[in-house]
């Protein structure tokens, strides 16, 4: 099908739009990724055990991802993408400073889950409008650029928290400081809304027609990402392990997370750019590398633990760039709010199941937990390969 190449002006505006949302995500990640770097130890301080930490974090991800199926569908149905984006970011960010004032793990858990609820509201709509701009730049490269900026914030946030602990050692002050980047993120978001009220025009200017969509290919893809999610332990469980085994102190745990987020930024941009060219081989290679994080983190000493954190960061970069770009490759524009919602919903359900199982296995047999996580990651590969084999654009 004949395509209309985008003009230089359109490319420039598309990149500017991605950079706007990159800045929004940068400040947002300073806020909630800074918080996530210490939620595991904070819950442990309030009396929660490994099973509770795994359950709380998993339930938060279940709600935060599961509800995206509904919010993505509603965003497509109503066309009010900006409404969902602004409302979601507001809830997502403004609740974070309150976590530090919790006096019981139950209250802290409720606030952590509320923060994830905000992310559920805004993410499918945000990814849908981003996919329209990345259709001009290349889906992998565009999402990779956004993820790189996103993760700059994810590096800064934990570093700030680490500085707070070296200076004061107070969780309350640490969470309270995060109100500043939360407000900055919302200010940039308001500017983006004013400057680019109709992002769907990017894709309309790019081409005549849409990608070839088959429901069967997307089904195989969803099964594959479910296995990835089951086998990808969230960082709070890693942080709990670091503190419980005295591998890292409270001051150094946020810095380990910052390292992972820095790796995420580089890996996301690099893998996203490579994905635009080679697709399936890049996706499979990313899964193979990611599968190595569990034995390194949970079975290694201090040196191997750092290597495991780096590999975990590579996995996050793949998830946030290549997996998101894959949805845009497999699904036409008018269905992407629903598709990103379904993608995130399935991912969240699987992540919840995997988090609970990992938390339980951690207390029973750590080696068994590692085998479980690695096996789940590797099971994803044949389904992802089949999904792209069925899609004629891949």
C-alpha cells in the first residue's frame, strides 16, 4: 500500500511531542520510581514480611495494570485521551508524598495501590497518543527515546532518596521531597496539552492505510508477554532481599535501583532502535538476557548482585520500549487504546500471579523461586516468535 512520507516539519513536531511526554515522564519517574526504590524496605520497617511485600506490590500492579483494559477501551470509545492522561497523572503523582506519613503497613499499602490506580487511568491513553507520534519516527526508536527520558527521572529519584537517607535517614522526609517533581510533571503535562491538542494528526499525515492486524497474532503476543511478566520479579522484592540478607544497606538500595534505571534508559533506546530494523531477533535476545537476572540477584554474592541489577535494568528497558513498540506494530491506530489496555491488563494479571508466587517461594526455597522465574521467561520466546511470524508487517 502506497505511503505518504512525513514532511520534515511533521517529523520535527513528532519528536517535540515525544520530548514533551519524555519530560512529563522524567519528572513523574523522579516521583514514583524514587518512592518504589524504598517501598520494600519501608513496608518491612512497618512490620510486613516477604509474602506481604510480594502480595502488596503484586496487588498494586494487578490493579494498576488490570484496570487498563477498561480505561484503554474507554479512551478509544470516548476519544478523550487527554482527559484520561491528565486525571491519571494527577492521582498517580499527588498520592506519593503521603506514603511516608503512614504508620502501619496497611495504610502504606492502600496508598501504594492508589498510586498504581492513577497509572492505570493514564497509561493506555498516553501510549496510544505516543504511538501516533512514533509512527513518524519509528515505533521502536520513538518509544525508546521516551523510555530513555523516563528513566533519567528513574535514576534521579532514587539518588535523591539515597541523599535524604545519608543526610537524615527519615522515610517521611524522603517521600515528602517527592512532591516537588510531582508538581513539575503536572506543569509540563499542561503545557503539552496546550501545545499539541490533536496528536492523532501525526499518523494521519504519515500514511494511507494501516498496519495489517490479525487477532491471532496478538493473542500469541499476549501469551508471550504474560510469561515475561510472571518471570520478572518487581524491584521491591529485590530490595527486600538486599535488606533481609544484609547485602546492601538502606542508603545503598536506592542507588542500586538508580543503576538499574540508568541501564534501563540506555537499553530502552538501544533495543528500541534495533527493534525497528530486526524486530523478532531483538525481542528474543532481550528475553534471553533478562532471564539471567534471577540467579544473579538471588543466588549471587555482592558482585553478582550488581550484575543482576544491571541485567534487571536491561529487562525493564526491553519491556518499556520493545514490548510497547510491538503493540503498535501489531495493532492499527484506532484500536491502540484498547490494545494497550489489554496488553497492560494481561501483563499486570501475570505480574501479580508471579509476584505472589515469588514471594511465597522466597520463604520456602530461594533456588526453587529462581528456577520458576527463569523458566517463565524462557516460555515466552516461542509465543512471541509465533506472533510476529503471523503478522505480515513483521
